[in-house]
C-alpha cells in the first residue's frame, strides 16, 4: 500500500503542473487586459521612431519592448519557449485607425486577433 502513495503523489504533481502551464496564458492575458487604459496612455505618447527596449511595466503587465510601427503601437511580451527565448515575437497591438493586417516584411507572417476596442493580440512567425 505504501508504494501506491508515491505514485499517486506523482500523478497529482503532474496534474497540477499541467494545469498551471495551461492557465499561464490566461493569467497573462488578464494582466494585459486590465492594463489597457495605461497601455493606451503609453501608445498615445510614443513618437514614430521611439523604441522602449528592455523590461517595462505598464499597469499590471510587463513588456520586453514597446514601439510604433506606422499607425500601430506594439507591446511585445517576453518570449520564453520550452528551450529558452523564442525567436517569434508576440504581444498586443493598439491600432485605433484600422484593423491591423499583415503588411510588413514578406519573410514574416503576422497575425492579429481582436481582443476589445482598438486592441489586438499579435504574433509574428519567421
């Protein structure tokens, strides 16, 4: 009977780890959506050639970079993959003038998914 207990503990630990890893994206999105008002203030203030590079906390969310690209402002989240930093950037875009479209570099596939108002979830694939 004592051998069954450690196996049960392992199964429980694996279940908790899986639940945590699948909910992290949801928690991150909640932090970002709670921060949209503060993020919009930053987006309105950033000049066309400005780049905020390095960790920057805005509201409840922390970003790796914030920059303007045309009429959009990108809020890039930290890129952590299974094996360390990822090469494909992602985050959120504030686009008050139009629905963002993939009109950038032909070697990059950008995707945008509407979240609310002028906010879109964004990702690039190289």
